[in-house]
C-alpha cells in the first residue's frame, strides 16, 4: 500500500466510529493478505488487531497480542516512548510516514524494521487509534554496502563477464544470508544451472532439473521477484523442491535478455530466514537486471570473437583461428604422446573456374568444398581455410594411413558431386593433398611446412592425388 493511500484507508475504516466498533472480520478482509505485518491499536496504543503476517514476523499469536500495549513489540522501551511522543498520540499532526526502529520477537531475537505509521481519525477529527505496517529491513549500512559491492564488481574491467556474475552471486548470498546461489537457463520445461555458488558444494554448473521441481516455477508464474522465508509454514509446503530437498527459504527473480525470458537468478537455503522485505525484492530485481546486462555483454563478446575467427565466405575457421588451433593440438600431442596428422589441401585449377564462369562461381565452388569437407571429417577433426583455395585438416589421434584414407575419401566425394553454376554450367572439383604426421619435438610451423611441401609434390605429379610428406625438414 502506498503511503498516500494509507490515510484514506484508515479514514474509511473509522468513519462510522472508533476502531473498537469495527468488526474484526473487516480488518481481516482488508489486511490479512498483506505480506507486511499490520498492527492496529486504539487511542491508548493497545492492540486491537494484527494480521497473519504479524504473527509470523513477531512470533506471537493474535490472542497473545490483543489488549497489550505495542511496547511488547519494541526492543527498547525508550523507542516505544519516543514514537508515542512523536506520532502515536492524540495530539499528533504528523501524516503517514516511514521510519526505522528495532523490534523484538517473542523469542527475544531483535530485528530492524521499516514501519509506515499513521493516525486513525473519526469524521470529527478525533484520534481513535493508530496503524503501523512493519516489514523487516536491512540496515542502511548493509544495503549501501551491498550496492557499493555491486557497483565495484560491474565496473571492474579486469574481470570477465562470467567472473562478475559469480561474484555477484556471492554478494547476494552474503546479503540474504542464504546458502545456494544460481543463475539458471530455462528452455521449455528444462531448468539448467548456468552459474552457481554453493557453500555446501552440492550443486554444479550444467546440472539440469525439471522446472516444475524448482521454486522458480512460482517466480516465472508471477513474472517478478518471489520469496518464501519459511516454506514448511507456507502454502507451498508440498512443493517437490521442499519434499525432495527441504529447501526452507528462497528468493528469486526472472532474467530477461533482449526482451525474452532467459532464466532466473535465485538464492535458497535449507534453513528458514527472516521474512523478505521490500528492500530484498528491490535488490534481487537489481541483481537480475545486472546479470542480464552481463549476459548480453558476454554474448556480444563471444559473437565478436566468433566473427573475428570465421572465414566470411565458407564459414570455416579463418587463418588466424586455424593457426591457433594447430598450436593447441601440437602442444597437446607433445605433452600426452598422441599422434597428430595434418592435411594441406589445394583445389586444382581453381583459377580456371574464375576465368571461365566468374568470381561468383569461384565463391560457390569454395563454399561447396567447405560443406563437403565438413561432412567427410570426424567430429574431432578440424578443417580451416588458410587463404584463397588453400585449406587444411587437423586430425588428432590419426596416423598417416588414416589421414591418407580421409584425403582420398574427400577426393572421391568431390568427384561425384557436381557444382551447378546455373544456365546449364557445372563442374566437379579435384584436389591435391599433402599429408604429414607430427614427429617428436617438431614445431607447428615445421609440421605445416612438410604438409605443404607434400601437397606441392602431389601437384607436380599430376594433381588429384594424396602425397605423404618426408620426415622433418632440418
């Protein structure tokens, strides 16, 4: 309820007499659905009504509170007296306003509460009672500290986007006092953990669940932040996430990316916590928006990196990405003693295709070659374009015999696959292939040079063939 509406509501409730003349069922109808605690007193500050949220927050039953002074709720009797002097008195002229004070639960535990208080008046202006709406509030220092941490993390240029997300999850855990933090990816009914921080080490990224078995199904249904501080005493106590994992507390919010649902950010624990307040919901919404921005930045960076490493015509890795991959494979093979073979490939008579049918036909020939080459290789093989009509294959774990076989399979496939240039014009491709296998202590440059030399030998001997390289060039 907005503060400017509180006065109107209280006036409507007492227009026909004092608060004691109002049926408790009317108070229940108006206030029992509130998430915040609502306390109504008579003019002497004795409690005449509390809603269910008050019972949950303070730990008292309604019967224990009715007739008591609100002093029973304060941690410090001086605060009770000060609030009575400032606003809760029959001479009060203060309109509804927010203030913070320390309260005490029935078990003696204290908590910081944000309260909206107002005077209740009859038609003639006589003060007939008071109303207070209370919700737990983080201390101002804690909230400001959390916001400062979020700002520091998002502005740190030395951190990757993924590292920023993980650090934000830790900030959320500290703020909410919970145990598990997750950024999920939701597709249909599948819930996948993208990022997580689990203080017990029970969850890992890429773990999947059925969405209906997570509390996030309620978050998506609401379309906004949702929190449960004590599931065992809530309306969702029979939810699979509670019956299977005994998760007592949860707060989560949807993550939207480019206008579409991406997943959720959520925090949970097997232990109940204080009821989540409005500030908590504001914070998790801020975290959701921040993570959404970081995910967008991460996707943009990955796309830029992909475009920088892909040949624009064929879609294969370009020369830069190809050489980086060769260096990685040579390093892995040298460390683990695995074989590695390289095929250097050149399309025969490619210039004649450009000369006869034009550069568009040449481009089509290159893209068709790339498509067929990608289909011939194994999933573990790597095919890249070095430049012009020159391509390479890297075959981890393959010896010369297996590499020669792949080269010949590609030759045969090209020979039976005509390329249609339109207007009845078509051709097939042939290739010259050089094969070299990594030798002990050999560098990537040497390995590729031997494969190239073998490819030129294949051309010299008539093209359309596979030629095996000699030993290491000294």
